[in-house]
C-alpha cells in the first residue's frame, strides 16, 4: 500500500462508504453489482434514511541515508479524521450531507548535513476544522454534496472510486520554515500560504457488513510498508458507516435514566489528542465524546487505557516499560483493561471516567518517566483507547507520539570513532545540529593538534606518536527522551532508570577515556608519558570553553575521595543550565 495523502484516503473511504450505505437496489444502481454485501430492505416511502460516516487515519515514515559527503534524514506524520451524516429520501436519493467534523494535519521535517554545513526545513499543513463543523450541503451546493459517482468497479465489485469534492477541495494552510548553515554564515526564512486538499489515495478498502447487524459496516487495518531501502511507512486507519435513528434529533441523553436508556441502543466514542506529537516531557490534551446518533450522552461510563508500543522510541527492550500518566494517575498502577490480554505482562491499563453534561471528558496525558533520579520522559508511541462500558466493541484508539524533533545522526568521518552501541539501544549518536557541528569541530582540532604538537615534538628524536581519533560514546537516542544506559546497581531491573541524566535532547554527549591506549612513550628529554593521559588532557583542554563545558555529574559517579569524577560529558547547547556558563 502506498499512502501519500491521508485526506485522499478519507475521500476514497467515504466514497466507498456512501455506496455501501444504501439498499440492495441502491447498491446495484450506484455502486455496481456485487458490492460489500446486501443491505437492509428498501425504506418505506415516508422514511428518511440517515447514515453516519466516520473515519480516522494516520501514517508516519522516517528516511535516513548516509552518503560520502554527509547524511540526509526526513520524517513525516499525517493524520486525518472526520464524520458526516448523509440523508436519503424514500427512493434512496441523496438529499444532503451534514458535516460534523473534517480534519487533516501533516508535518514534515528534513535535515541534510555535509562538509559544507547543514540544511533543514519544516512544513506543517492543517485544515480549518471550523469550516466543516455543522455545515449542511444540499442540492444548492453541489460541490459540497457527497455525490455517489463511481468511476469504475472491479470484477468482484469491491473497488469503487468516486470524487468527493468537499474533501478534495478542502481548504488548508501551509507553513514552511527553512534554515541553512554554511561556512559563510546562517540564513533562514519561511512563508505561510493557503492551499487545497491533495491527490487521491492509491487504495480503496473493502467495507464488511457486521454479521450481527446489517445496517453497520466496518473497515480498517494496520500496514507497514517499505517505501525504499531506507524508508518504512506505517499506516493505521478505521472507517465506519451505520444507519442511525432512535437517538437522532434529541438534544441530549443521560445514561442511567430509564427513559433515555430505553432509547440508547448504541454508544459511540470520538477520541482526539491535541497535539498528537509531543516531546518526551510534554503533555497532550485528550478529549473523548460519547454519543448515540451524534447526540451527546451525559454520565456515560468509559474505560480509558494506555499502552506503550514495544520497541518504540529507540528502546529495543520492553520489560516493565512505564505506561505514562492520565491526569494524576500513574497508569503503571492502574489495572489491566477489561478483556485485555496481559498474559505477557504487557497490554493496556485502564481507569474509569464519566462524561459531563455535554457528553465529553477532557484528560491530560504525559509519557512515562524514569524510575528514579531525574524524572526524564520516555520517547515512543503510546496508544490511548476509550471504550464505552455498555458497548466496549465501539471503542476508539489513537496514538500519541513522544519524540524530540530535529535530531540527526553523527557521522564518524575520518576523525571520529563512534562507540557505545548496545542491542537495546542501537541508535545512540543522535543530536541537535549545533551539537553535531561542535563535535565535528572538536574532532578535527583534536587530530590537528596532535599532529602540530605531539608528532612534531617526538619526531625530533626519531620517535613516533600514535595519532588517535576522538571517541564519541552516547549522545541521544533517535527520538530523544530517557537514555537508560542500564543501571548496574539493579541487575534484575536495570532498564528505565538513569544514570544518564542529560541525554534527553541531544544537546551534548559522552566521550571515551582512551583506556585501550595502555602504553607509554618517552619524550626527547627522557620523561615517560602515558599515552591515554596525554590524549585525555588534550581533549579536555580543547573542549572547554570553545565547544562546550565538561560535566562531572552526568553519570553520578564519584572518585576515590568521594568527589564527582571527571566524567567526560560535553555540554554544548545546554551548557548554561548544566555548567552555569553562557552558550
């Protein structure tokens, strides 16, 4: 599957849904024979038939390429969601489309590094949701009406294409920002402009009729698509169409009231996180709304659950992974969700909540944090689920992505050795562009100074100095956040802990101590020098203050006298906060 535009996918899904939402006769006339299955009997002459159509889709991809002159990294996150009500007359002719919501959001980032500097840009595209909330289109507004106009159908009748002009011509706003850094200086700029919806998606899903209810159709799935040798895209979407009736038209309903309970034959939950991408130490506002035929239900009981996704956020280990927080509740302490599979110690944890007078409940989500010391947020993908207690099969799931944006991977080149990789954290050399630039400059000066000082000095008496490359250990994980290097004080529970305290945002990193340089060399005056000591002293002298400041507390290790040992962590962008000196 190739999904370049989730709004286009929504348009195709809705087209298929509209075709599925009529009677068997309408399916024959509008969508061709052999569609997703026979619907209910034709409506009575005086009856207005209404179908609620809702959709949600998201996709994300990351591309990283190494080349002879540098590296390139791109990533993108897309999301689309919405709902609408189609009304048909007794002859199943579409009369109107009532838009409830329609949203699209796309974020793209691009970073290119090389010998001549770096280039980055960020593009945000979002829809004006207010334009599509509550708008009713009818025959007087044919462009906005969801007309059934299939272009073709497959031999087995499962593929129907049809333009949905309101979504295809959706009004969007694009915000673009760029930044170039080169030896000649920095330049930056950007623009904001209006745009329209994108191209159609390449695939249309089949809608399957619910075997227990012929008036309900479902579609959806999860895909992981390898777009190229360097890019994998994941996509998740759900789409539903169902006939509505008894609750429609009322002002509100109240769960627990006998009169209302007799009417409520269904409960649907809408779920949205704002924003859906946050920093590992950030927060997202999660709003759920429970309705029957889009009529809000007050006092509705809902189970809200959280489950962090395995191997996300650069952590290839899952044991006892922190779940995060809903409001003030640590979801690690919450019980497993009803019906969840927690046999492997994972699975979602849930808390009960109740909707207010408007059928909504607003919550705050925070990512999981380290188990001790500094409470550092953990990057990754967190799935949040809301399920009505009375109708749990009607639950919704969304993803909140916790990540530090704009990190790039350090390239070793000819002057550095990259070290410290572990199976649990294979990508450990990501940092901000300023940090990577500082490391590259320090590595070049470290090597050049050895040539100009040690090599020339020892050559005078025919001795050879072993030129060493700068050795870089941990910087940050691919998407930042807690870098749990494995606290060996807890051999059976070492993960999701510090000692790393300042690696969350890629603003500095650790250096190795040249312990493998165990030999000594005698200078021209007969004095013996330990090679490792001279290399270390040189690196410390060059690093501060030109490139940053050295930190003695990052790993919380003390020397034999009980004082902080000189742990070789160089702060670059965070030197003011960590060392009390200006950047």
